[in-house]
């Protein structure tokens, strides 16, 4: 097959690119920049065509696609967009790829659901959250609706994928930005570690290798359908934090419980997704995807996070520290440890 991947060296996109190459397909990857220390390096393979273009540069993208069609092939078998975050991105995808792909896969997110769920495990049909306060989730919903309308009106061959929290080149923290080394360094230094509430909400953390295998098996299937692709392992944030600490050989943790509302009021950029998403259970029914493909997630968090830490250890530049976050965590932990 001929496959185009937008964002092919990202947290999920890299593994999807590698999986497609393993299966013998020819891949075109659109990335804004060359490989950097914050991404895994794409393999050297004659079947991998690297297009270093800004996907938002529409005239250049159109010219590049025209050149590929002229020189190589009339259509892509599959196009996957890992970088569609806003309604205008979805409209552009439809404009660019209608009639030149047999199957378009939009990577949405399980962040779209209204929380807390009425069910223990959310299904694809569970209620969506149209609250505009969290722009990321609201925009993903808007994108989904645009693609569904395009299928209805012009037959745009789209499948919508909703992965849960997916890691490979990021580290899951209860409170903290997922890129960088800030919270890990706090663990190693014996500093206080902020825990979201009582830390007992259950979460599904998926390794991108598992997600990419499922996406690959969906090529050519499930058009006009929406699927979860998530792990079947469920861990509390206390368990997640302790596994990360054990993996980096940190000393015993000094946990301080922090109310979500406090973070929302005092650090909006950090608190908005904690308040709308991370403070709730995050469990999903994967039965629909398993009826379509022969797949099950295999990587446990304790094994997957070890691979992530090994990747961080390969380049010291990945272990950057967010001083602003560090100060906020210092002040916040001090405040609530005295209560």
C-alpha cells in the first residue's frame, strides 16, 4: 500500500510509520521539521519518503501532492493525520485528500467525552462534552463532526480513532507537563510530589506500539465508523507515579495531595485538562475495535515506561527542566503539606 502519514515522527506517528514499514508498505511522511532530539529518529529505508513541510502551508502542500500524483501514483491507499486539532485543519484535510485517498484516518481523542461517565467504561456512543472551556477537546469534537458531514455529503472515506492517553516519548504525571524531565527530577531529588486529589482515579495508559498496530490493522476497514483504541490495563495515579519512580530508581516518594480546583484557579494552562479530564476515571470499552480486527493491547505500563525512560537517558537534552512548573509545584506542595 501507499500510505501518507502527517506527523510521522510524533509520539504515536513514529510507531505507526515503523509498523507500516515492517509490513512492507511505502510511506510518505509529512513533518514540519527534521528529526530532533525530542522525537525518535525515523529509520533509513528506501520505502520511506520524508517531506519536511509545514502542513499549514497549503499552497506548498498542494504543489507537493500534485508532484507526487504526477510522478508516482494517482492515489494514496491510506492517509493518517496526527496533526489535525482545529476545525480549519479538518476542512483543509477534506479539500486536500478528497479523491486522492481510499481511506482517511483522523486521530481524535477520548478527551471528547463528558465526565464523569454514566457508565463504568465509556463507549463510542457515550455523551460528548460540548463545553468550550477546554479548547483541545471541543475542537476535536468539531473536527469529528466536520469529517462525518463530509462522509455524508461527498463520501469522504473517513475513520475516526479515539486513543486514550498514549505514551512513548512522554512521561505520564498526575500533575505536571508530560514533556521534559521536571517531575522525574523532583522524584530523584527527594522533593515533594504533587498528587491530583487522593490519586485513586483509574486511568488507561496506552503505549504507542499497541496503538499503531491497531491503526495499521484498520487500514481499509471501518470507514464512517468511530473506534476507541486503548489499553485494557487500569492503574490509579498513585500506582502510575510509583511505577515511574521505581523505573528511575528514585527514593521513597513524599506525596502531597492537591485539589484540582486549586490548580485550575492558580495555573490555568496546567489545570484545565486536569479539571476536565484527569481527575475522573478514564476507562474504555474496547469491544467495538476488537470485533473489526484481531488485536489486543499487550504492553503493560511497567514495561512500556521502561522503554520511555531508556529513550530519555539516550540524550541529556530530553531531560530539560521547566523552572516555572518547578516553582509552582514547590509553592503548592508547601502550602498543602502544612494543612
